[in-house]
C-alpha cells in the first residue's frame, strides 16, 4: 500500500492487479512518449524523500531527546529512562 499511496496516487507508477493488467500497463508505458515529463515529476516527488533527509530529521529528534536527557516519558511516571 505504500507504493500505491506514495507513487500510484500521484501518477508516478502504474499499479497492476493481475498479470494481464501488468502486461497491458507495461506495454502502454513502453510505448509512451512522456519520458522526460514523467521523470521530472518522479524526481520532484523523490527530492523530499531521500534517506539522507530522513536520517537528518531522525538525528535531530534524537539529539533533542539526548539534550533534554529524557528518552522516554510515560503517563504513569515522570521519566522512565533518563541519563
């Protein structure tokens, strides 16, 4: 469902439900003339989804948690894990 939601709903990939549907969609894509336009749309979509960007955001969250010295808070206690 990630591929369908992230790429299929944006028209970046074709989603096939059956082997026959796969063949039809593959033949249509191979004969398509929208190569440069499609590639530009894919590149634009992927630009904000790189592993480097994801890693950077995760590291910022981890650094902030370490800075506050509280890694996990539970509703029943003030801090379950502290440094």
